[in-house]
């Protein structure tokens, strides 16, 4: 049986993966999106939170070897630190300046 016979024909960008591999692929895609986004992108904290969540699930996944689980747990810790740094940076950037008008208490 050839390699082509082992994989069913699929449409471009459509794959059938086991759950652990699909989660791993999605995590890599998120890492790519995070790395390619602008530092002031408002979606970066959301991407980092999802990465931390995915890495937490992967680090406890029973289909992965203990060394792989440990590596993913360490990676999750690093992304958690990046998330905290990103959140701090976004909070500093969002701080009002003296030239901004205060938000009205109510709109008429």
C-alpha cells in the first residue's frame, strides 16, 4: 500500500486528525498568528490566553509521552509569562493621557 493510499483525498486545508494532533495543530497556528500580529493588536491577549489553555490541555493529554508533557508544561509557563507581559503592555497603552476628555457619566 502506497502513502497516497493511506490518506483519503481531502479538500485543500481540510484534514482529519486525532484530537491531540488537531489541538497541537491549532496551537501552532495560534502561535504563528500571535508572532505575526502587531504588538498593539487587541487580539494578542486573547490569543495568548487560548495558547495557555491549549498548552495546559496538551501537557496533561494521555496520548503524549511524559517528556513531551513536561516540555509542553514548561512552554505553557513561558506563554503564561508572555500573557502577563502582554496584558501589562496593553494596560499601559490604554491609560488615558491628560489630553483625553473624561467619559461622561450619562448620555443625553
